[in-house]
C-alpha cells in the first residue's frame, strides 16, 4: 500500500501547481474567491477524472511490458521528485513528461522491450500540445474579437461576460485537468498493479489526490502565478484557459496525458499573437523546449537511482 | 434577471454617481451665473458662491457614500479603483469652482467688460466640456465605442479654452497696475484649471475603455 504514496504525492503536486493555470489570474485579481475556485476545481477535477480519466491509462501503463511493484514505486517516486525539483526552479514542469521519463529509466535498466509506437505517439503529442493550444487560442480570440466588433456593449456587459466566462472556462479547465492528467497519477497503478480496483476507481483515487493538492496548497501558487501574468487583460486569460482546456480534452480522446503548463504557455502566446507576433514571449516557449528534454531525463535518472537503491 | 445587467448595489452606485455629476454641473452653472452677475452688475455675485459651496459640500457627501458602497463590494475589484479615481477627478471640478468663487469674493479682481465676456465664454465652454464628460460616462455603461470620440471632443474644447486664456492673459498684462494684473492672472488661471480637471477625468474614462478594448 505504501507504494501508492509517491503517486499520491505526484497528484498532490499536480493539484497544487497546475490548478494555478485555471484560476490563478481570477483569484489574484479577486474576480473569484479562492474558496469558490477551489470548490469548483475540486468537483470538476473529480468528475473529469472519473468520466474520462481511464482513457489515458493504457498509453502510460503499457509503455513497457510487465513491471514489478518496486518498479512502479521507483517510477512514481522518480517522477514526484523531478516535479518537485523543476517546480522549485520555476520551470513549466510537465507531470506527464516526468512520469514517462521515469518509466523509460526503469524500463531501460530492466532491459525491457519498449513499445516504440506508444513512445512516438507520446512525444508527438508533447510537441504538438503548445502548438495546438497556440492555434486554438489564436482562432478563439480572433473569433471573439470579431463578435465584439459586431455588438454594442458597455462596461457592465463586459465585466459580467468576463466573470461568467472565467467560471465556465475554469469549470472546463478543471474537468480537462482531471480527465487528461489523472493518468499520470494512477495510470501505471491501474494497468500494472492487480489490486482488484476498476480503472474508474483508480481514476477517482487519482482525482482525490489532485483535489487534496488544490485545497491544501494551490492558493499560494495561484496568487504567485496570477500576479506574474496580471499584465494580461482578463479576456485574454479567459480565452487562454479555454484554449488550454480544449487542447487537453482533444489529447484525452487521443489517450495521451499532456502538460497543462505547456498548453497554457502555448495558448497565452496564441492570444498574444492576435495583436502581433511581437507580443509573443518566445523565451517562455523556449523554456518549454528545455522542459521536453530536461524533465524526462532528470525523472529517468531519479527513478533509476531509486530502483538501484531498492 | 438578465445576467449581463448590473446588480442591485451597482445600480445604486450608478444612481449616486449620476447625482454627483449633477451636483458638480450645478457648481459650474453657478460659476457662470457669478460671472454674468459681475458683468451685468445685477444681483450679488456672492449669492452664486454660496450655492457653489452648498453644492460642493453635497457632492462631497455623495462621493464619500459612493466610496463606502464601492468598498463593500460593488463592481469588479479591477474596476473599483478606476471608478474611485474617476469620481475623485470629477469631484475636483467642483472643488475648483469653489476656489474660483472664493477667489472672487475675497480679492474682487476688476475685469473689463470685454475680459468678463471672455471669462464667461471660458466658463460656458467648461460647462459644455463637463456635459460631454457626463455623456461619455453614461456611454461607458452602454456603448464603449462612443466614449473615445467624446473624450476627443473634451480635448478639443480644452484646447480652445487654452487659446482664449493665452489671449486674455496677454491682454490683461497690457495694463500698468501690476498688483491688479497678478490678481486677474491668478483668477483666469483658476477658472481655466476647471477644464483641465474635466480633461483629467475624461483621460480616466479613456483608460477604462482602452484597458477593455478587444
């Protein structure tokens, strides 16, 4: 049972960090209270995890053949430590990349046969996540801009549109987070460990660990992240979160867990690009590239070390 | 209830701001009345000054009530500081009217008929600029696209006032009575400062619109 602890830690970290991408700006700008944001996020993370979470289990859980209980423990612990380390460095960390890196590390040290099709699919999804979010955000914002030029509106309409829009996009974002990312938390346990639990129940356990992260630690991260991007107009934030969520849902249907942090960076760049490419923060996009390489490598190394120690 | 309309508290604040605008407008109206009374030598100009004092005091009370109401949760937080800033700027117009009235009551600068006509013209244009500001404020809630052109109209009126001020100051200093010239100069500057403050308020409206421009 203790082998689930690193998985739960990973879920807690995901809840604490990644929900800041959903309600960070709204909470730090007092558009919505943290308590309300945390309740909405928790409920819809659980719903998303339960309804669609198992769709990504197969990709993560069957990257290699059969793994032992110690292997699974090493994978989860390696990923959790890598996530903690990259969060400390303020890099847009991807739990998905950390988990895959850990699986690869343990799989290689075991000398097991890798499923290359699954790995190529995963890597392609990583690369296309920020690109997809960029395109979706660009189209969404352009459409919205067009609609707003056609209607007569004042500040009351604008404010209420933002308020309602932020709540709707937040709900969608939380659902997408649960649906797509819970595979990182309990996917490997569900596929590899025979504990008599259904995939949906594993997804729910993963969802619960994410919500604990949301309730216990996400406020601090939300405020920090929110303040960092306050130069963004609320409408841009709303569109960015919506684009990120749509991206996550698309990848859930493909069956690959991807990074919310990298999706949001791509979406923010897409919204900025509507006003001209000079508004795109290429430095942030560059940091994603570093994350693609560094996260799986470091998670792989940590998982190998844990495996060797065990 | 239409989800895109204002809440109860916001509606109350909007009514209070309308009242505040009306009181400041009354201050401007009485500044004109004061100048007309001086020119036509009919009635006591200080009667208008008293009314300005009364209206300014009432405007101050409403401003404080608006502040309290906004701080208790009306409007989105990001809009609260902008609205308070706008109200402060509008209120400063009433303060300046009060200054102009007090200055005349205390120092009685001796303007010629021609100079007084130009001062009335300045006061009337300031009143017109304030009317446009009020219209722009209403459009802020109804139609964003109308606000900026109205702010530009205020800017145009302010420039016109500046030109009259320049001409008037030059004329005033042709006189040899330096002490009286200085009194007149300060009065003219004070009167023209009213339109500067109206322009400051319109700048705030422009900022509010630009920040939300899509």
